[in-house]
C-alpha cells in the first residue's frame, strides 16, 4: 500500500520549512539512507533521508515551496509491485494531526484558531504610535528584523561589531546573523571559540577601548558562564569609575524555554538581569519591537541585555519600512485596550496574554493587554494608569515564580495604586521546578493560556 | 648587602636610573602612608599594598609608549602611580572622598583613568585578563599599533578565563602582554601548594604564546623584558607572556597576619633583594648620584605623599546625590571627546 512521506521536523523548534530541492524524481527506486530532498529549516539546510525502501510514486510538494508545515505529506512512496495508479486521493490528503505532537510543539500552538473563523483581536498601539500613520509596512519574521537592525547599525557606525559562537561562517546558530559576514567581513562579524566567560570579558574590554560590541550568546543559558563579566565588569564600571568609563554594548541571544531541551537549556533570565542597576534589559515580542529596540540597544551608551526567544524567531509581524526606525526604552505598548482587567506581560508571555484576551473576549471579559517591552527601564506609568482604570491586574511571564517580574509589579501596584485594586494582583509564571524533558511534563511546567484565563476569572470574580 | 648584577647590562642613562628610583620610591612611600591612614581608620575595607613589587610596574611602564593601555587587579595603587596618575586623586579615592579618581565610589580596588589609559582596578581575581585582551582587540580593530598590558598574579593564573584569554589572544594575534606578577602567594596559599607547574610563563606554550621569566626585583631586567615584549606585540606578532618574579613584603591585605611564611623569608627578601635599594646602590656605586642627591629625591617624594594624605583627608565626602549618579550614561564616556 502506498505510504506518505511527511515533511520532517529537523530542529527542535521547526514548525515549517522550505522544500529546497528534490534529489529524487518520480519512478526512482530508493533505499533507506538515500537522500530524498534538501530542506531548509529555521536554522539550516538539512538533508532528508529515506527511512524505507521503495519507489517514489508521486511528488506532492514541488521544489522551492516555502512554508511547508511539519507532518504535511510531501511525496508518496510505493512498495514493490505497486504502480502510480494505486495512489488514491486519501493517500495524498494531509495526515491527521497526532494527539501528542512528537516534535514537542507547544499545545497552544496546536490549538491556535485558524484563519478567519476566529474574530481578530482589536490591536491598538500606545498613545503615541511607534511609527507615523500611513507608513508602509512589510511582513517580517523576528529573525529578519533582528538581522536588519544589526546590519543597519553596522552600516551607520564602524565601531559596531558582532561576536559570538557560530555568528559568521555558520550564519548564526539560529540564523539571526544570516548574511552579515558577507556584507561586513570577518573583522566585524567574529566567530569566537566556545568560551563565553572569555569572550564576554573580551568584549567588555573592547567596549572600554572604544568599540560597540554586540555579543551573541548562542542561548542565554550559556551566559551564566559569563555572568561575572556581565554584572561585575559591564554593569558596574561606569559607577565604580565615577563616570569615566563604561561599557556601551549589547548582549543578545535566545532566552527562555525552547522546546524539549530540558532544564539546562530552558530558563527565562528576565528577572535575573532586571535586578541589576547599570544594565538595561529588553525583551521584545513582535518583530517591529525586535528591530526598533535592538537598534536603540546598539546605540545605547550602556550595557543592554537583549532577550530574544527561539520559538519567536520564525513568527511574522508587520514592520514599518522606514530609513531609521527605532523604539525608545521604557515605553510599554498597549496591544489591546480593555476595561475589565489589565494583563501585563513581555516577550513570549505576550503570546499567552493575547490568546487569553481573545478567548476572554468571547466570554464577555474585556482585557487590556500591555507589553512592557523593556524591563529596565520599566514603564510603570502605563501599567498603573491601566490598573487605575480596570482595578484588576494579572501578570504573565515564563520565568520562575520567586522574585519574578510579576512579584515586583505587584509590589509597585500595591504601593502606588492600592486603593484602586478590587482584587489581589495575580502572577502567572512558569512552575517552580527545573524544566523537565518529558513532553507532558514540560507542557505543565510552562505557563499556559488557560492559566491566564483562570487568573483573570479569579480577579474578575467570574 | 651583596651587590647584585643586573641581568642585562644597563643601557640606561643616569637620569633614567634616577627616574626609576624616584618612581619606585614614590610607590613605596605612598603605600606606607596608605597603610598608616588605614590604621587611623581613614581608609576602610580592603586595601592591598604593593610594597616590594615596585620594580614590576616601573620597569614595564619604562617600556611602554604613549597611548598604550594597562589593566590590573585590586593591588593597583602602584600601577596607577607608575602610569602617571595623580597621587592626590588616588589617595583621596582610598579615603572615599569627592576628590578621588572615582569620586569616592570605587575605593582601593576600583579606580580608572581614561586620561592615562588605566582601565582599572578590578576586584574579581582574573576578570581583568579578558578585559585587557579586549583592549588589545579594540586596538587591532581600530588599526593602531598600541599595546595593552594585562597584569595578574600567580593566584589569578589558576583562573579559567586566563586561558580563555590566552587562546583568543593567540588565535587573533592580539597585541596584549600578559604580565604575571608572581609574588609567590595567592593570598595565603603558596604557589607550591596551589599551582601544578612551577613555571607559569610556560603555560602559554600550548597556545603558541612566547613567554619568559623575569627577575621582578630588578627594574632594569623588567624594563628589558618589557621592551622585547612590546616590540613583539607592536610588530603584529600577537601576545606575549612575562612572568615577573616578585615579592610582597606586606600581607595580602591589611588584615592579613601572614602566618603562612616566616619572618626570616620576608627579611631575606627585604635585605638582599630590595628593588629600590638595588637601584640606589647602582646610582651611588656608579657615581651617578650622591647621597645628597638621593636625599633630595626622598624629600620631594615625602612632600608629595604628605600632600596627597592631606588632600585625601581634607577632600569632602561625596555629596549624597552622588549615590544616584553614574549608574547610566547619556553618552558613552569613551565617546565624549571623540
């Protein structure tokens, strides 16, 4: 019986990919281990091998097709003795979705309402918009927006350079620095040895010496090796030198849980860095914020921690087409105005916040959703103004619960808007456990949209 | 006292010898005064004196040129004086006063001078080594021929980031001189008890970094080795290691009873290997200076040091609003006069 060849997931975070090239054609006999196709994932171009032997009966997805979803059928394989006539319509139809996605796809992702059947969220930007009305917009992934931000700033300032593991010849472990080596050369796009403590310290020295380094950590989990240089050398020198010397530089890279990479590779450091005077801390959600804030970070005369998220790199958003688009630090963005409750989040937490707001709207609860965007400086006023209006607040973040950003916001709201509160502020966070590997446990360790909805219902007494 | 022969026959003028004598004696007298002020409660916290090690920085500064950079650990007073920083500003920082180099906010271990290319003063053992390597990275990137001196001790030589720095400096041929000031004790732990190899300078070999051992009690030997290292770096050959054998007469910090070594050991170094006495003898024996000349130098130094102590006592404590300044820059200080 003909069998389907499905689009494979070739990285832990891959949701879709490009079928770059077929290396077989219809009628070819293949045996296991033969390379069938080249597939571009979110990280690299990978070779896709046959598992079984057989004959390529039909190619369903042609070469060069982009955005092929993982697990979509891409070809039909025939067993010996079968012919193309044996292929019926069913075989070419999409495979039924597996109950438990083997690639560890987040549940929220799988349940995402499709296309037009869900009412679109009413999304509004802050009082002063990030770009002038009428500006042309283009759709870009977070990954592309980050790269463009770096490229633009490197063009504008010769002292800006990028260093990190695999940033140059490999084009970035997560392809964020794609193309930068070609444009700027190996003097300004520098592959480092695997030596986080060393290259972080070296970059601090380079910043003292007049350069503006962008240090990419392959993930912020590895930045713990460099913590002393980030905190003691980069963040504190301006103060310790009485203002004579500082570290104008950016430490950036993916932060937080990816998918199925377990405890040592899944941690949100937002609260850690936000704790430190002398650092600025940015954690964007959308592509336009990623671009506008990274450009501001590179220009900032202080050390900036720029926390990205691997799961967000491939997500697309509108980005304004402007010569020089920046977003100032310390300005939250109101994604959705509402009157019943304030949901405050940042980074990937915004995904849960927005999904929850959408579902709550269906139940008649009108949530205001605020994206902090920067945690240091933090736009307290926007949060407080909103809470004074809604009288209720739920915070959403992926990090651990103890000494979280939500804890801090709760304290500030209590201090400055106590009389306005009609319910305690609730903090939705990741669970107080190291990240487990098992798919079902991981799902429970992370914050979920349902938990946000539940928290909102609690504070609105529904 | 036995007269020592200096390793390289000095090709130095009497004036240069006198300068080295002056610079080393300034550090010694300054440190003695700092110890005194510490005892009076005018200096607080940690205070690490450089007494005994003066020839290291004075010799290497004699090999450096305008625009070369230096960075060191928390035992940093000598480095600052040797590169020409103002004793008043250094002493006032020790007392935590407004007139200090860091406006009283850094203290003994954290001082900087953009003007003199002194990049600290770092309190975390070994952290200055990648920073010094990065200063060299910046110079190479900017295409000048400046050289950076990254000073660290025999104790720091066991930190991992030192070898991360060796590797990057070698791979990228960075113009950095790693100066291991081997005073033979990492706080209270002798090199024998803490360090697998007696010859630390050889630890650059696996990275392809040339290194040599230098008599750090002989300023002329240090200067000669420094000149060789500087020439190597400046010509684009990459990093160089100098292990400078030296000795600190005082404890690790002011609160160190120094029970880990004998009084005789210290006395022996003081009496037979003192770097300042060595130059003093050369000046007298070579008839480059009379006792009177040297007394004149001693006196002028005493004046400078006393003045710095007076300044450090009289300078007011920082204004309370200084608590809230210099946390974030509006303009990077490096860019201010660019």
